[in-house]
């Protein structure tokens, strides 16, 4: 998945689950890990990091979301 697709997916999850978006992404990543789908697990871990990045509250002045 491209970086832009990761962030698009993160935004969609935030719109759907709000503050619980990270929990949903983490649960999906865990499910895929348990199923030995390491490619899927890596994608969902990247989505989780993007959600955390977007929802971060401690951004410095002038800092942009990646």
C-alpha cells in the first residue's frame, strides 16, 4: 500500500470509529498476526501509526502531519 492509501484508510477509520479508531486498527492487526498474515499485519500496523499520528495532540508549532 502506498503511503497516501495508508493515510486515507486511517482517516476513514477515524471518521467511522472516532477516538476508538486506533483500537480497531490494532485489533485488526492482531487478528492478522494470529492468522500468520504478516503482509496484512504490516499494513494494519502502518494504518495504526497513521491514526496515532493524525490524532496526536502534542504537535509542535509549524509541524505537519506526515
